[in-house]
């Protein structure tokens, strides 16, 4: 956990250093040619562009192997049909509600409005016309999966991967070597993400330094609007949307639920990783909330893979923010496309720090926004990532509780008992779990 905190500090330092250095260059060396040529458009531009390219490089393999592991983790096709169907529907519902709330709030507060970047007028980036809905449905299915992978067509890749992984489950033992291979490849891709995130402080520094050297300190004003709107959307999603779902569908006390989720939320906040929080989330859902183990063992890991409410909220607010900054009018169809893309993208978003930015690049490409706009938000993203992860984990537990209630797998005595399954050591989830199992 110390490493995670250390990485957060490094990224924040990189952001601040880039902001200060870039602003100083903008004020005192704006007309100095060698500074602009060799530092701003040289060193900073190259390092920042390489980091953005690395993020984009991870999209296809990360989505593929993470999604296969998520579907295979269900265990058998029968369970996928009932509990899996419910989980999938609820996770998609909460994600759709999350991003709709985010776009509504961002449209109301309009962060970044009236602030156009120099040299990035709307004529430079023309959003393509949205295809008719019928064509969107047809284009979901790839005529050539290899071409879909080569071109990075994420909607087609997601469709094919879910179909492929489901058929692996149907075949069973024969497909076990493929399942094992996918699991290994997923672990390898997680490690690649870790390596890329290890380089994040340098990438963030370069991106921030270049941006502020070109634009000056004035850029911080729309950034504050973006940060505030996003945090408000995240808080409202947990305190309003989740509370209503728990009350209406779960028929449980939302206040009791939130009190029991505190330890898991703190752990999620500190690690910025839904996957790293799985042991504590499972412990909380089973021992504190009283969800049956057979349900929790599927819904929690499944949710860590496909339920990304916080990430969807970030994508919604970021899309509106960047569209405002670049002076691009996305229109109703553009926003509907963002909602649909984010819901589908959440299926393939791995629960590790920083992956939301990778998915954001995909959404930007789909609606015709410049991927370079990510440079504006990446500096504050790590801090927001911590809040987003706590929201994601809360969503996983809420859906698990609702499904358990509908399957008569929720122990209300445990749920209403404030002392049930108290996690003593949040920092040592594996040890805590083992002790509970022994006793």
C-alpha cells in the first residue's frame, strides 16, 4: 500500500512541477526559440506523446484478456444465465445511470465553456456525423474479427470476446488450457499496466509542462470546474442513485449498508484498484452484509471487471469538458454515443489504477474529440481515480446485496448486526480472511 501512496505522491509532484515549470516558461520564455523548440515542442512533446501512445497501446490486449477472465470466472453457463444475467443487467443499469448523471451535471455547469485552446479551433477537429442507430447495431458484429483487432474497433472486439469466452465455458474442460492462458496473459497485461503507470509521473510532468508552457496558468480555471463537477457527480451517484437502488430493489437500509462499507471504501481509496480491493470487498459483502458466499464469489470479481460507475462518470464529465474546451458541439447523438460507449467500455475496463484514461481515449476517438485533450485532465486524474475506485467498489457491493436479496441469499440478521464480521486490519486483507476461515 505504501508503493501505491508513493506513486500517487510522485504523480502529484510531477503534475505540480510541470504546472509550475510550464507556467514560468509561458511567462518568461514564451518568445525564446530554443526553449520552445527543444524543450516544449522537443523533450516535453516527445515524452508526453510517448506516454499517451503507451496508454493507447494497452487498450486492445487489456480489454480482451480481462473480459475473457471475467466471463470464465462465472464458472458455468447455467450460473451465467441467471445470477450472471441479473448482475450484468444491474451493472449496466448503474453504469448507464452514472454516466447520464455525469453528462447532465457537466452540461449544466459547463466546465471549460468559453475557453478555447490556442490553435485548436473547432475547425481543426470536426466531429464525424453519427451513423443511424440501425447501423450501430449492425456494426456491433465484426465480419472479420482479425480486422476488428487490427483496427482497434472496440465495440466489435467486446462483442466477439464475450461470445468467444462464453463458448469456452460451454466446451468446459477441453478449453481449460485456453482459460489458463487467458489468465496468464491477463496477469502479464496487468504487469504491463503497472510498468506504464510507473512511468506516469514523467509522462504527467511532460504533458503538464507542455500544456502550461503553451497556454499559461489560466488553464487552471477550467480545470477547477472539471474537478469540482466530477467530484459532485461521484458523490451524488453514491448518496442518491445507490441509495435509491438499495431501497427500491434491495429493500434494505442504505445507511446500514454505507456504514458497513466504510473499511472497503477506505482500502479502495488508498489503492486506487478495484482488483486489489477484492479480498476486502468479499470479506465485507459476505461477513458484514450477509450475502451468500456462492453469490458474492461471482458478483464481486465480476463487478471488479465490468462495473465501473466511477470511470463512466469520469468519461462523461471529461467528454463534455474537452468538447467545451475545443469548442466542439457533440449534440444529442454525440452524448448518446458517449453513454453507450462508456457502458460497453466499462465491461472491458480492468480494475487497476489509471485504466480509465485508456478507455477515455477510445471514447474520444469514437465521437471525434482529439485524444490530446487527455493531457488537460491527466494531471488531476490520479487523485480523482482514488475517489472513483471507492465509488466502483460501493457499486459492486450494492449490486451483490440487491441480487442476494432477490435470490433469497441475504442474511438479514447479519446485515442488521452492526458488529457482524468487523474487519480489524484493513491493511492485511489476506491475513484477515485466513483468520476468519480458520475460526
